[in-house]
C-alpha cells in the first residue's frame, strides 16, 4: 500500500491540472465571447471574465454530474418523494423536482454549448475542442476519489498501528493510583 501523502499529492496535482485546463479553455474561448457579446465595449477585459466563468461552470457541472454522491442524493430524494402518502403532495414534489431538473439540464446544455462553440471557434478541430473542454472535468472527477483513497489509506495505517501497539500517538501512559504517579 502506498503512503497516504502520495494519494493526496496526486489529488492536489489533479486540482492544479484542472485549474490549468480551465485557464487554457477560458483563454481559447475569450475571442469568440468578445466578438459574440461585444462585452469588451462595456468594460475592458469583460470577455475574459465571462470566458473564465463559463469554463469554471462547465468543469463544475462535469465534476458534479460524474460524482457518485450526486447520484446518491438524486436516488435518495426519489425514495423520499415515493414515500409521501398524499397523492397531491407527491405530485407537487415530483413536479417541483422535474422543473428543477429542467432548469439544471438547460443550464448544463447552455454552458457546455457556449463553451464548446467558443473553444471550437479558435481551435477548429472538434476532437481537440472536446478534449480541452472536458479535461478540467476529468481532473476534477478523479481528484475526489484519489483524496478519499488517501484518507482510507491513512485510516488503515492508523488502525494497523493501534492493533500492534506501535502508534506514536499513544505514547507513554501516566497512571494515578492512590495519589502516586507511575509511568
């Protein structure tokens, strides 16, 4: 088993790689956003900020959509709605979740659409565009499980140390019996 710091260092390296991928994506998208929105006429370098926000949102959407915890929450909420006894309340909850999903899915499509089109405008290669846009998502997706593996490895090492009695955290114990101290 590798040391936990190796997994955590890998997760931090993936976070930096995701930041680099987002920066590259935003820098490639800036020109198209500036020409499509005339944002630079309103305020200098506003298109750079918009491109960066779109790139960050696209990577965040990808990381959330591929995270197993997100799917667990979704399935837990569906069980919660199914357990409602009143048919009208259940229908209202279902419609509310349905509308929420429509807005989230619409935002998902819009953000990725703008990001893909703006990056394609500069790169002119669809496969390279897809690789650039989704590389930040991939890095963020892999960083979370790698960090969790590091925590699990750390817990395993501590448990093993505690079982064999070699934990440095245990140290020497001081026992107080009848007002006298023994070490």
